[in-house]
């Protein structure tokens, strides 16, 4: 009984969290991130400011919780890779699968709101700064996972490889988004995006044989 009660409580909290974020993002996309106050968001969602901050500690978190949900994902892919699959092969497979399902983090999603969302993040310094913090944390967690996969590898090499993977994914995603904002469809860009991902990971395998 208590587990059911707890589950219901969590679902209600998640619905409230989703509603707050949706209200905030709608206002941000309409008027711009810097031109919307936290008080306006709380009023639109019909909650108090203290309630809003219970769910989202900062204004940036209202936007970037979608990015935060992917924190540590690359490290998890390395640790959960199939037997006999190399770390870089697992990371490549995961990214290409994301392209196929139009995962927004790959940049290959031409839904109008997703395109506008990315454009807002790229154009807002406080958001790009927070994204850079997330990327740094991802580098650290991925470096640790890579080091576990190849104990003989130098820790500096593991860190360098992690940084290159995170950077490659960011560049690939940004290029996909740029192609879509130029008017091309996700379906049209998909083959090119897959080819670019394959070539990028091929270069990574050549540079970091320890994880290939």
C-alpha cells in the first residue's frame, strides 16, 4: 500500500514538473529566455514561486532538465555494452540509433518546437554556459568508464578520448541542427548525418586504439 502511495506521489510530482517546464518553455520561445521572469512562469503555471523553486532550483533548470536527463548516458553505454563490443563501437551505435529515432540530443529532429528550443539555447549565454558544465561532467563520467574498460590505458588518454567523444557528438548535433534550420528535412539529412557520425567515430578509433 505504501509503495502504491509513493508511486502515485511520484507521478503527481512528475506531472507538476512537466507542467511547469512546459509553461516556462512556451513563454521562453514566445518572448525570449531573458525577457520572462520566474514570477511570470509561476503565475502561468498557477503555482507560487517557492513551489516552482522546489522543482527547479534555477531558471535555467526549467529549460535544461531535458538535457540533464541525459547526464551520464555515454558512460552508461560503455558500461552496458554488449560482450565483445568495444567502448567506441557502443558509443557510435548509440549515437546512430539516436539519429534513427530522431532523438533531439542528436540535433536531427525537425519538429518546429525542438528547432526553436535548440536555437534559444544556442543564443542564450547562461544556457550555453550551463550546457558546457553538463558536458564537462559527461567528460568526467565517460573518462572513468573508459578507464574501467581498459585498465592498462593511461588516465590522461582516457580523459582525452572522453573529451574527443563529447566534442564530436556536440559538433555532429550542431551541424544536424544547422542543416535543418536551413530548410532541409530530418529524413533528407539522415543519410548525411549517419555518414558524418561513422567518419567521426572511425577517426576516434584510429586515434584511440585502446578503446576500439
